[in-house]
């Protein structure tokens, strides 16, 4: 059976959760919250000043950035850029090998379908993350990206809504999931040095992300209640977004 939230799962299930899958994700979310509380008690963390958080300079990354800017509001564009930066820092901190171009492209394309419930009929999935993976596959195939990179990117996008994505599901998927949770809800923020946090936020301002994200998740819940986004909203995700330790 395909991993819940994966691109293959999205094709099989249309992005809709069964009752047992909802229970699995609920337990995963509880575990994530417990881990987040425990991590706040840890001591000092090392600064990663020598880690570059700029996007890789490749034709595919530039194309993905152009697409993100054309399709998304500024708050989502900067969120996507921060996800790459956070993911890069987390990967360096944890000595996790990953493909920088794949992480960059996945970060830039992961929220393109967020809140666009009115156009979801052109996708096989009602879930915005799975629809985003479907759209990303077409975008990357049209640019003759390597098949292995396409698979890494699309699974990372599809899986990023899960409560937790382990490294064995793919380094890029693991890092995008952790980075998105950090940027939207503040999960794991204390695990990065305050100066590393500051340089990400100065380089890519938040531009009202909380308001944009709360509104978009509300549309997802209203129009696709049986998806992971719908479940997260029912479990109070919009409150978590509002309480995230960021200004805007």
C-alpha cells in the first residue's frame, strides 16, 4: 500500500482520507506536538553561518521560481523561498545529504494549488498538495527534467502536509515537510540559532503569511473537507498558524 499522502496515494485515493487514515494522521500530529515541546527544552544550538541559503543557480530552479512568482501571492512566494532556506539549514544541522536543486524546485512549487479550490476539477486529486504534485509533474516533464528528480520533487510536494515525513521517505520530502511546519506553525524553530532565523526572515520577509494561510486553509476545509487540509483545520491548525512565533 502506498504511503499516506504520497503522489501514488493521491492518484489511488483522489486525495481523500479514509477514517482509519484520519486516525493515523491524528496520532502522528499528536506525536509531532509532543516532540516540539520536548525540543524547546534543549540547550544552545550551533550557528550555521557558513551555510548558503540562496537558491541553486540552475535553469530548472529559475523556471520554478518564475512559475511560483507568476502563480502565487507574494506571501506564498516568500514562504516558498523560506522553506528552501529552512530546509537547507535543517539538512546541514542534521548532516542529511540532499539534492539542493530538487529541494529548491519542490519548495517553490509546493503551495501553488493552495486555496485554488475552484480549479481543482482539472486534477485527479481534491487535495491541494497532491494536485500540486500532479501539476509539478507536468511542469517538470515539459522541461525534460530527469525522471528521478521529478519523482523526488513530486513526492516531496504531495507528502508535505503529513504530520511527519521520515528521512527514509526521501531527504527532500523530509526537509520540505519540516521546513513548511516550521514556517507556518513555528514547529522546530528553537532548533535553529537565532541569528540563522534572523537572516532567513530578513532575506525573505513574511508579508502577511498568517492571514493568507488561514484564509486559504479555510477554503480548503470548506471545499475539500475529507482531505488532509480539511482534517488539519478541524484539529485547530488555523489557531496554530495564528499563534506561530512570527510577526505576520
